[in-house]
């Protein structure tokens, strides 16, 4: 409340209405920057060049104007007070609504663990962190993949089970993690995640140490077990996300692996154009409006807002899929999305237990997109083509993940700002359970 008063004071007492001028200038710079980014992504040639100039020049120009006019002190004061207000509000909300940690139980020490490792994953983390020697010293049998000769990872896992493995683990990317996790879930075996991939989103949401994959191996001797959900897209397992639309179209291109930025920039103008095909979907039988991009996740990511991101999943055992859809066709819509986040009509945020996705913007009621055609899909980042409709479901709590007892832990995402709740807390008013 004191920080909010500081913002108001700066607005009122800045000379000659300068406080309101600072707010207007900041707002205009944000809108112009978002519009410039849109022009840069959705167009080619001179318009793209203009978009790049606008995206860079708008915040720089705003800072220069604030400095020349002598209003930078008021802008700094408002910025500091605003940051303090938001930080205090989030902390108050976090303490009033503490996140319950997932329930774990002690894990029995495996006698015949088998770990599948990709030596090239994550830029060679398997060798760099000595994972093979460390795992073998702890009694595990290690199966090294040969990237130059692709093999059936699912088949390797099944063979390990047939030979008596009582735990399966993977040091590799999320796609490989999902394949072995499905086998572990099928046979009811514990599953060990080793954060040796490039991004390790699954490991991050499990609270594992992504900077030192060797610490994940501590679960073999001192572990605890956590039950989590496992996603399936048309029968194929996934641990993170299934993407449709723009991103899925881009990753289909063979050149994307070696030149990600150049490939994306070359394709985006056509993929973002108003005439481009969109994807339609039904969530638990309810049709959604067509979207340029649709992301279905194994448990919901935190809904993005103006001041927060959507890079974390608070839980992996809720039994529901997260659905994020984006629809932006103009610079004005891009600015609205950048400023309002989940409150913008350009962003759809929902959850469901069954998601059906159709190509061509179809809704499955007949006509275009009703089924039969293959559509691009990115499953945990891997490019695939799947027959439409593509069906995403979850199997709740089927995966027995074994975690080291000592680990960094998952960072709880910041709560969404609920100012009515903050006011009730500030003035010690009772807050209902559903508030």
C-alpha cells in the first residue's frame, strides 16, 4: 500500500503534469515496440526493416526523451515504487495461498537399474559430467546410444525390462525421456530423470538440478518417489508439450535444425498471414475458435499475465491438460497481447482432459479439417506428421518418478495478481476460500 501511494505521489507531484506524461510515454513506447516486433516477424523487405527500427527505437527514444526533459527521476521513482508494489503483492499472495508440495514417499533402492544415455544430448553432458562412470559405480547398467545409428529406444527399454531391470532411467532430451517413461509406466517400474538434455523442461518442473546432471543419480541410493501424469498424443507419449500451427510448421523444415532463426524468419510472414491455415480444436467436446498456434501441455503452465511468464508448471499430477492458443493478425492485436497477456482476446488459456486438434481451422463437424489429412505436430520439440484429428489425453499419476531426496526443488511460479485479495489482506478482511 505504501508503494502504491508512492506511485500516486509521483503522478500527482511531478511538475506540470509530468507524471502523467511519463506514464503516457511509457505506454506509447511499449505499444510501438510490440507493433514493431510484429512487423518484423510478419513481413518481409522494407516493412521488416521498419519493424526492427521501431522495436529498438521506441524504448530508446522514450528513455532519451525522459532524460532530456529532466523527468527521468520521476520515472525512476515510479518504476521503483511499482516494482516494490508488485513484489510485495505477490509475496503476500504467495504466503496467503501456499503451494502444497507434491506428496512423495521413500523409494526402495533398485537392484538392477538400467540407464539409457545419449552421449550427444545437451552438447555432450554425458561425457562432460562423467555420468557413465558415476552410474556404474552406483550399480547401474548403462546403455549408450549411438547418434549416428538411430535405434528404437522403446525397444531398448522393453528389452531391459525383459532382462530383469527394476528401474529405467534416461540421460537425454525430453523426447527420449517420454519414450522410456511410457515403458516404465506400462510395467509399473520407477523412472529416473537425468537432466542431460538441452533445455530439460521436465527436469526443471520436477525440481531437479539442471546445472549438474550427476546429482540426479543420487536417487539410486537416497531417493523418494513421486507420482506424476503422462501425456499421450494419438498414442505417442509426451512429458512436456505438443505444439500445432506456426511452431509445428517451422520445425518440420529440414533446415531448421542447423539454422533455427533464419528458417523461422523466412517462414513466419506466410504462417502469420491472415490467409494462412489455422488450427481448430475441441476441448472436452467444446469447440474453440481457430488459432495460429496451439500448445497442449502435460498439466497446465501458469497462465501468463502482464507481469509474469508461462514457463513453469506448478504441478505435474493434476490430471488435466493445459491449452494455450494464440491468434494475432495485426500490429494492434500484437500490442494488446503484449500489454494484457491472458486478458487479451488474442490469447486463449484453458484446461481439459481430452483435446482434439484439426487442421485447416476445422472443428471436426465435417468439411475441411474434419479428419484424414495429416497435420504438422511438434511433440516435445520433435517434428512429426499425424492424421487429423490429433487426440491428446493424460493418464493420471501412472509414472513413478524417482527423485534424489536432496535437490534444488521446483521454483513455484509467481501467483496471478488479484488486487481485491491483496486489499483484503492489507486491511485484515476475511478472505473466502474461493476468492
